[in-house]
C-alpha cells in the first residue's frame, strides 16, 4: 500500500511543472476533498505532500497563482499534522516554511486552530513587522528593495532598512525609506503627482513592437485577463487572444504617430491626436489587430542533396515548394554535399518567390602562416578575413580563431567542408615586403600569387580572378566565322546543314543582321545577346532567318584573369548536377583544366570516356583532338593511342577549338599525325 501511494508523487517529480499543471492542481483538489468529505487525514496528507514535492523546489520562480497553491498546501499540512500526536511537532515547520515563502500570506483562520494561528502570528512577529499602505491613485506598482509587486494594503517586511517606491504610468514616482524593528508597525502613504497622459494598448498578436514617433518602447507580452473582456468580446475575440495591457506614458504635447510591428504581420501605423496627450488623462484604445503578412518560397536545384536554411533555421531537403514564409528579408542558405549556395532574399506579402540554387565552391581561409611580425601584417590579415564581402562566385569561410593553418588544413581535408583553400605565407627576407597567397583545390591543383601588404589594394587581383568564371555556352547560329581584311563583314567558314538549307552560303561574308550593318564578329555577338529567338542575316541578297541556339565553348587556358583551381572547383560542382551532352561538355573542360596543371593522365580519364552528340563547333572532334594531345604529353609509350585519337578527330571536319569561331580541328589533327610519322 505504501509503494502504491508514492507512485503518483514519483511520476510528478519525473515531469516538468509546465506539462503537469493540470495534474498538480487536480492532486491539490483531491487532497482537499479527501479531508473535507471523507475525513481521510492520511490520504489528504499524502497528496498535499505530492504537491509540495513538485512546487517547493521551484518556489523562487513560481507565479503568484502557484505560489498561492503552495502556501495553502503548507497551511493544510500544518492543520493535518496538528491533529495527530506523532505528527504534531511537524506543524511548526510547515508554518515556518509558509512564512519564509510568503510572509504576506494569511492562514485560513476558519480552518486553522487557535493554537496554530497564535503560533503562526508569533513566528511571523519574530522576523517581520507589519506595514500599512495607502495609495493615491490606486492601480500602480509597489517596489520593495527593488522588487516590484502588487500594491497590497498591508505587507510584512523583514526587520531592518527598506527602500519603497510606488509608481504609476502618467505620474511621478515616490520613494520612501523605512527602518523596521521588532514589535512595531509602520505606515507608508503614497500620493503621486500627475505629469502626463497615458495610452493603454491591447494588441493581437502578443510580442508586437511598439514605436511612438519612430522610437521603440518595447514589445507587448503575455495574455490579457478578464479586465479586457469588455474590449475583446465586441470584436469577436477572447481576452486571451490579446496581449497584456501595454501602457504608453510620458506623451509630450501634440499629435504622435503610433507604429506596431510583428513578425509575419503587416506593420500598422496609427495617428494619435493631440487630445490624447493634453489635457492629462488615461486613455484605452480599442484592441488593435495586425493582419497576417506572408508570401511563399520555392527553392529547387539540379544538384542533389541540398538542405535549405532560412536565417539559420532548417526547412528540410530540396526541393521545397510553396513554403509559406513570413514576409521580410532572409539569409537563404543551401548546403550541398559539396559546395554551398547563399543569397539575401526578401519575401514580399502575397507574392511567390522562386530560387534556383546553384552551389558555389567553398573557399576556406586557413590563416596567415607563422608568427613573423612585419609592417602591414594586421592590415593584410584584416583584408583577408573580409575577403568574402568581395566574392560573388565563391562562398568564403573565414579562418577559425586560434587555429593554426596546418590544423585548419587537416580539418578541411577530413571534413570536406570546402573545395578550395587559401593560405597566406610571408616571403622570407630581412624585411617582409611580399606575402605569397596560395589557392588550391583539395585534389592538389594550386596557384600562387605574390602581393605587397602595403599596396593600396593587395587583394584586388585575387578577388577579380576568383570572381571570373568562364562561360561554357554562348548564343550562336550554327556558323563558324572569320574576319577577313577587305570583306564587308564576317566570313562564313562553315555552316550547319540547317543554315545551309535555309539559304546561307559558305565562303561568303555576312553584311547585315536584322537589317543593320554587320562589320565584325563582335557586332554579331551583341545582336545575339539581345535577340529574341531568331536573327535575320543577309549576305548581300535576301535575308535568311536563323534560330538562335546555344553553342558550346572551351575554357581558355593560360588566361591571367582566371584562378584555375577555382575554375576546376566550379566545373566539378557543375558536373554533379549535369546530364547528357551538358555533362560531357563539362568533362571536356575539366580535362582542359587538368591539362593546364599538366596532369595529363587525370585529363585523359575525363576525356576518353566522354561523348558529345554534336559534330560542329566545340564537339566530339574537339574532344578527340585534346585526347590525342594528352597522350602525346605522356610520351612515346602512348604514340599509338595519340595516333588513334587524332584520326578520330579527322572524322569531324566542322569541329573547332575554343568556340564556334575558333580554328578548325581537322588541319591541326592532320599536322599532328604528320609530326608522329
């Protein structure tokens, strides 16, 4: 029987009070009923003990309602203990615990015996003195030694000195000092002087920021009580739908602008007329409801494995479609298995925003190698830490404080949290005038750049190179063109079968595009950039209309404006989300990037298994020609493989290098075969 009785108590201890409000209160009511209706002293005591066991450890943080429950439980336990000889000595401890918890609590004198009430009064008088208060006007807040509370008519305060303050919005507060000793009671009279008007607000939702004339006064909080029922019910609301009363005081004379802001809600601006400020009076406005303000966000990506974060909060894996989002600005981040995508977005009310996430390579700054001090060190390090603000094509990860570069490199390689690393190393000399910047992939492709710490912009060249990403496509017409001196326009070296069927002639110059003179290839490119689906070309006769199509490009090699480790990192990320010809074009360019670093064996791995369905421009013939070049660079042992690759390239007479206007592959492949004989 004893074990069964304590099981509910253990259950209550095992769960938080927040989840057990109803259970604790039910146990409290059961305890009262067991004694009042059944006279079960033992059962009632056990249940009151359960309540005390849950509430007493949290006495310092209880709200007034739960503090009242705990005080009543102590009162009941004292009465029940006093009714049995074995437990009678415990009654005094119950009363002392009650007094220590709340000396202003008054025992129920109809329930408590005369002996216990006398004991209660004596115990209280040993530590506390009564103070009677009067307030004019009522309805303010009484602070005792800096702790605010309700303005009770009487308080029991510990012996000693106390500072009392009474305040009410719209009035100047009053402070008093009291010295209390045993056996004496005191009075404290507060009369406040009016100094301004007040305006009381009830707002839905709670948590709204309140601004007057652009100055924030704080946020509404909590829930309104029964006092707001007369205001809430006519609007079809319950009092608890509104915030607690928010009081605006100290309004200067004249009109004012009231502004209310809350997340996911439309900002509301109200004009407060001058008569709310003068003459001085207390005003309560009709409850203010803020309208919802939301939009929708959809985020997708061709790259697999992305997870969406909005201002640091995960929204789950991609794709995310029609996600209801509160209007406003967000930091959008998509984390991929490799690379990352970030963008500052603004979701507008009632509108749908769609974002296509393309991962960017992540560049991890490992730090400045060594402890060598030199002129400009702090400045250069500050510039390096802020490099991310200048980068558009790379996601920058700053160095971790206190982490050595070697430790950072080991961490990045182990976690694969970045595709690129950046390391700064002072160049050894009597006086350091240069710092070497190393940019490298985790696969080992690297470039080095020397900078001078005292230059006006030592990182300008690095930032420009990291931001330069070569295109893999350009708009075209299926033509290979050449600028020939003396010709009125670009000379047509070759044309697709569709272009020739449309009437375009190979071996003849273009003179006009869309009715305007066409002096150069660059002029045609400008026309293509602004074209809407097709372009009308003339070679001196009737115009021929050709559809604008996407044409493949090669990345340029040896360009001083490119950071080739970053180019490789971009290509590797692009390949993860590509298919078909697009994937094989990326493999071709990956091979070229590896050739730039003289990694011909790795380049062949990319090139020999790639297949392009196109036969003109940058196409299958281009791919075969570069495969042959890689075998040549590997030495005479691979002469047979090189010969085979060049012969394959000859099968595509319209294939070019670099782009559709680049040199034809055929003559170059024939020359290579001649050189191999």
